[in-house]
């Protein structure tokens, strides 16, 4: 009997192969076996944050905004294509801490950026 990796979502050891994907028996999460190997290697390093294309981000990276983002308290929005240098990764829903030119300190969601 082969050993399957634990679920990346809930860390349950009760996983099984369901065709091309691995499935967790407890939470129902499905993922590709190759994806699990990449995430295992990255999780040893700590916090894993991915951009809109699935590229793993690191502290100090430069990213580009992929869509116009409205900002509360400002009459204008952050335009798509704006580059943000020297990001810092943090825990939470908004997992990128940075400074945006013309706006100051911001926290952004990684799904709205791509690595440059």
C-alpha cells in the first residue's frame, strides 16, 4: 500500500487517490500530486503566498497590479499595471504589505498581483 501525503488544507492523514487528484476524506479538498510536492518544499520555509498565476512570492519581490483597485478615502483607484517594489509577506487575508506610489502604505491580496 502506498503512502499519500497529508491534506494541505486540514493536515489530515486520511487521503486517497481519486484518478488524477488526491482527495482528503475529512474535508473533501482535492489537489494534484505534483502540487503537493511543491507546497511541501515551500511550506518547510514558512509562509507560502502565490500570485494570480500561482507563482510563489517572496519578501522583496516586485509585483504588478492586474486590475484597477479602488481605495477607501481616495478619489482615485490604483491603476492596473502599477508596479510595487519590495513587498513584504504577512499572514492573513490581505497578505502583501507594501508601499504604493501616490497612495502610501497598503496591504494587498495576492490574487490581484503578478510577479514581474
